[in-house]
């Protein structure tokens, strides 16, 4: 068993976005998955991007936003929805709602997301 205390959950941040690294290569010996909880302030976004060798599943727990997909497509994403991105799928998120948007992300195989954030807490 592996138990991760709150003090061992690091936060990565960009303007308007905080990613809580619940389980990742820095606080876990898991070789199979990274789990993050991502908070976006109203108006904040994560730009379109891909992961060449990992799939991601996002579960929206709060708010309403728009998935930013390939070819400038967008799709509504709201609390209770789940989306899966295969390796190489273009994806991003815009919080176009009035309040905070929160989702939980499961990434396999694991990725250390420090490269994508300006601030490490």
C-alpha cells in the first residue's frame, strides 16, 4: 500500500490554473498512472496540446467549460462529464463559465507535468 499525505501533494500553476499533483512520479512509485486535480478560474484556459505516448481521462467535477479540440473544434464539457483522449489527440480547455472549473485527470502511462507550468508550489 502507498499512502500520500496532503503535504506531499504539490501544486503546479500557470495564470488562472492550478494543478494539484495527487499521484505522480515525485510522490509515488506507480509506473502506471498520474492523477491530477485541475482548477481553472473563470476565463482561464489550457491551450491545445497533445501527449504522444499517454492517454488521458478527464472527469469534470465542477463548472462548465469548452474542450478545445483539433481543427479549432470545441465541445461543451460540464460537471459530471467524462472525456478520454487517446495518445496524440489534440486537447485543451477553456473555462467560459462564471465560476471555477475543476476536473480530475488520469494519465497513463504517467507524465510529470512540471514542464508545462511556470510555478511549482
